[in-house]
C-alpha cells in the first residue's frame, strides 16, 4: 500500500483520539503480530516481505529513540501516542506498514512544528488558543488512562459476566435451510425434485424467493421464538437431515431442511470480556462525571442552548424509563444479547 505525503498530512490534520490504541501492529505489545496478510488474486502467490523490512520492532523500551528531527528524538512512547491519535482513522493501513507510517507522520509533524517556532508563532494568539484546548484534552486523556480505566479490575469483569450469564437460560437452537415459494403447488414441485435426489442448496439457489437463496437457503442457528410459529413448529419437529412437507406461513410456502440442533447459552468469557470491560469503564466514567457535576458550577448562558439541553434531558429520561420497564437497565456488565451465542456468519 503506497501512502503519499499529501495523504499523510491530511490524516495528520484530522487526528482524533481512539480507544486504547497501544496496538501499533494490530495486537497488544505482549503478543507481537504477524505481518498483515493481504488477499492475493487467484493463481498468484503473495510476495514475501523483504529481508530488510522491519515488521516487529522492539516496543518494550519506551524511551528508545528511533529517529531524530534536527536533534529532537522520536521515542517509542511518542509513537504509541501517535498510534492512539490517528490509527483508529486508518483501518486500511496494513499492520507491517504502521510503524514506518507513524514515524513518518511524527517526522513531518515535528518539521512543521519547528518551522512554526522558527517563524515566531510560539507567541501567536492562535497557538495559545490551541495550546489551551489540547492541554485540556491531554489532561482528560491522562486522567482516563491512569485513573478511570485501571479502576475496572479483572475480578469486576468476571463478576459482571457471571451475573449476566446466570440470567441466560439454556435454549435449544436449530440450524436449518429453507426454500420459499409462492404457492403450495410450487412447494410440492420443489419437494418432488428433492425426493429425486437434487441437492437442497442447488434447488434453493434456483427457485427460492428468500434472500437466503444465495447461501443455499441457510438460515443459521435460531431459537423457536425467533421465527413465526408455523415455521418453528415444523422445524423443531424434524430430525437432523430430515426435510419437511410444505409449510404455509404469511410469507408463502416453505420446504425446510433441518441441519443441526445445539443448546444456546452464554458465550465463553474470553470472547466477551473485552466488551464487558468497555461497558464497565464507560460506567465508571459516567459515574465520575455525575459526581463532578454535582460539585461544579456550570452556567449555560445561551438561552437557545438551554432549551435544547432541557429537551435532550427529558428525552434521555424517557429512554431510561423504557429500558427499565423492559428489564434492560441502563448500566451494568452487558445485557443478555452481549452474552448470547450468535448465529454463524
């Protein structure tokens, strides 16, 4: 992937903090990433990385200087801050190009910053306004990283998982295929073709009216409550490998083939712990903000803004009430949907 200097400067001017982007190579530093694998055209093999290409540089020594710009040393720690700043906006940069990309970004930033100092912009009103803005941002980010994020312990995450997992009742789930047609006569014709030995997937692709036809009629795994009653009743009455007789629903006539049954339940802890931690950290941030607001004096001077805030607050309260009535709750370690085993893609 070739990245022009013009694009690099454009990305630099649009910097925005992303959540915990210490993963310069797409993974955490305790688990070095392999070089990014790109899809090669059919019949062609992806070329290997050159011998001189640095794919996994040492990121453990945070004070190690990797480059200098007119004497200013660019350290590993500064590269990680740059990763936090811009990589969330650049998901298409391959992992093995992120390191040189970030260093180049910092080189060009320091060149322009040094030019600004040399041309006397250190005392300009524009610089002072920006300095005050970014100082508040830097303090907020440091407070989040050093105070709020570590406040969520692994024990809290596991307790939240156990609490929500206990609410999920094991539920039988079926994986099935179907062929949807418009009339009973067409359904009978489909069944006749299947009885003669044609593959279910092939017939589905040819005649089914449902979008699942592109996948051979595959609907993935679902519980009885996720489908209309007539469809569910017919599906769950089958044995794996069996094909139903024509089934009528409001959508038309179905021929159903049951592929498999399994018991649904909470996803394994390792698959959801990061998502649960994110929810808990967000909750810590909100609680701290509420605490700070109660002690602060905040004056809204714009009357139009004040009206908008009051309207927004009323809408938030209505949403919270609906969530509580539905049993979803506004906070906590993830709801049932966060822990449910999803259907296969």
